[in-house]
C-alpha cells in the first residue's frame, strides 16, 4: 500500500539513471614526437606531429571491439657536409611509420577507483625509412649521389591494457601499455649514381620479426553531457620499434631500431 503524501511534504526525487555502458566509441589523439635511432643517424632533433584515431563499439556488459589507426612522419636528417676543393654534400632522410589494429577487449573494475581494459587482436604495421646523399662540385654541378631505403611491412598480434585510477572530482590517472609482434618482409635498397653512367642498384629482401612496445602515462578528465560520456587526456608516450635493419655495409647489417617519444593530447567519446 502506498504511503500517503501530506500537504507540505515534498515528493521523493528519483535520481536520473546512469549513462548506458553500451554504444559506439570514438577516440582522437594528436601526438608530438621526436624520433631516435640506435645507430645515431637521426641528428636533426625535429619534433613532428602524428595522429591516432579509433572507432569501436562497447556492449552493455563491458565487452568492446575497436579499430585503431596510427601514423607518424618526420624529416629525421638534413645537413650539408663540406668536402675538399669546395665540394659539398647535401644529406637528408625521412621516416614514416604506421599501424592498424583490430582488437576485442573487456572493461572491468576490480575496485571502485580502478578500471582495467585489457584487449587482444591483430596489427598490420609499416616502417619506411629513406635517405639521400647528393654530392656537388664547388660550382654547383652534380657529381654523384646515393639513395638508400629500408622498408618493412608485416602482420601480427597485439596485446594491450588501458588503466585508469580515479583521483576524485572527475580527474584520474591513466596508463597504457601495448606490445605487438609483427611477421613480415624487410626490403633494403642502395642505389649509387653518377653523371652519364647507369645506376649501381644493390637490393635485398628477407623475412623479419619486428616488435613494437608502447607505453603511455598521463592525466584524464571525465565528463558527461546529454547521453555522451567522454574524457580528455594529456600525457606522455614512448614507442620502441625493434628488430629492424638498415642497408648492409661490407656484408654486415647495421642496426636501425627506432624510438619515438613525446607528448599526447586526446579525447574519447561513447555515444
């Protein structure tokens, strides 16, 4: 039997229902990174922007699927070297890396303030590095040049986890850790050319296993408006691309393992 409501007694207020855990997800991130190479060939110190975007769907029980694209490019070398008799050499190099992930994962909260989101899936990754060295006489006429390339593309598995620890007032600490192993082919070229002569083209390909380690840490602010739940993030990130190679010199393969490090700002939405 319902209790009577007397005059002057306010009716009980029913709190609004919590936002649904189910819906499409969208993530957008801008990364400001610097590249490093284990053999010390990246000497410009340039910082360049990269981007990462994701689109997925989260079910009511916390299960989710997500596709992610990451791309980054940078001019990693650029200088003029003086030679004998006024000759000079212009050296330049470029780097482009990218990957596409398709993963499935699960959100769960072992404690009230801690949320974990592990996932597993497939990754397609590419690494492209090109370098050019052109030598000129003192009067600016072309003398000789060399073009080198190191390209890799492969498919493999990726494992990762996204973690958030609530600090109160809608602020949280977040951490991201990902590890992937890619199986593919590495193509290396070394082309030397001179005036009025045919280019000397040396190239080789081999099977290669490349591993990519990614770590991120930062501050997150959560918000909700209408039926959209989201957050904004500001943090730091580091990536390590290992198992790569560059051209063979005197029959020996040099190490071209590459690192990326810098800052990231992003926003994530569920609607």
